[in-house]
């Protein structure tokens, strides 16, 4: 009898532990995302091009899964972030948070898509950063300044949840934005390989200034990609459309993961394959008709075992 009681007690403990574990795992976004209220924002990154017009509408879409819990409204909140120099160091400063607009979905289908747009005039109004209002003229912004939009959903049962997704509207130039990889080649220690397989992937490019760009979180298929280190790096485009990925940026060595950058101009001995690849090299080809600008880049990094060389063609994604 004692053994039976012990077995029953163990069963109850195991069952309660399993129940708690499943309950915690299901709380993905809205206190039970499988019940409904799950939001998916189409554009995580938008480039605001200075000079395009302060009334130009920048569109976005939100997909909503309407289950037992239904989204009744989505409040979109805005902040603005810029930089300033403090004791010789550049630091970011962020404005107050303020309601931009409220979106009311139809709540008639299980999966719904709602669209909304915003302009610079709407984004700037009411925000104050570092004691001063955000400029009503976009010409006073700095390349690299950005607005952040966050999405707060209210469900039919009264629950209020902040979506994990957000949208970053970065002040930039024409070449900043989201790109798709339409051609690529990769050499590992001088040997071409198809292991890379990133054809069709997307890349995000941000503006730093009029000629400098930040390439986010990608540096090839081996080494840095898997180290968990920051693979963000910088490249430049001059007035003639020539692309360069320098080994140093602002006097500091560029590192992909843990390895130094190599390129065709400064370290040609480590780039004998990619720099000789048949195709346009380190150039921008603009598409004034459809906006599908192309960026051709040849660069890599130097692993102690030998160079990793990358050739890629990026095509701008146009909505």
C-alpha cells in the first residue's frame, strides 16, 4: 500500500510539473498566442529618405491571427532616437514615447491584414529629445537618426499586450533599405564552395552618412556567422558608385566575428578568387525606373587557416 501511495504521489508531481511547463511555453506573445491575438508586422525596417517630402506616406502592414482571443485595436507608439557627444563619446538619446495612431481591425476573419501609413510630419509632432522638440524640417535630421514604432494590442477580453515586433524607420539615403541576394559566390581557403547557400536571403543596409553604409549581421557561411559575435560592418559608395569595404573604419580595424576584413584594394593577395570573378566588381547600378538598385560587393575576412572570399549581388526590395 505504501508503494502504491508513493507511485501515485510521483505521478501527481510529474503531472503538475508537465502542466506548468506547457503553460509557460504556450505564453508566446499574448498570454496564449495559440488562442489568438498574434501579430506579425511586415516591415521591421523602413528607410526614410530625406528630401522625398515630409508628407510622403510610408506604408506598412500588420497580419493578425484572430482566434478565441481577438484583437480589437492596435495602438502604434512612436519614439525618436538621435546621437550627441558627451565627454568626447557619441551616445544615443531617445525621446518620449507617444501614441502615433490607433488601428481598428475588422475582426471578421481568422487571419486579417490591416494596412496603415505614416508621414514625417506625423512622426515628428509631439516628440521631445534631450530637452528640444524633434525638428519639423527633415533637413535638420542626421543620417542614422531613427524613429521606432511599437505595437500594443488590446484583446476582446481586455488584455493588453506589447508585440515583440517593432518597426525602425531610419533616416537614410537612397541605397539604404532591405536587399535580396540574387547572386553569390564563396571561396574557403581558395576553394569554391556551395555550402554557403544564402542565395535569396535578405540583408539590411543602413545609412551612416552621405557615403557610408552599415551592413547588418552577415559575414559569410563559416566562422563569424556561427560565433555569435557582431558581424555588422561598414562599406562606402562614392559619387561614381564605386563600392569599398575598408579594412578600417574610423581608424579601427573592421572585424567580422573575430577576424579582420580583407578586400581587393588593400589586401589583394588574400582575394585572388573573388576579385577575379566574372561580373561587375564593387559597383552600384541604379534603377531609376523600378527602384531595384543593385550593389555588387567583393570582400571577405582572414581566418588564421586562410581567407574566406565573398562575391555577392544585392538587389533592393521594392514594395
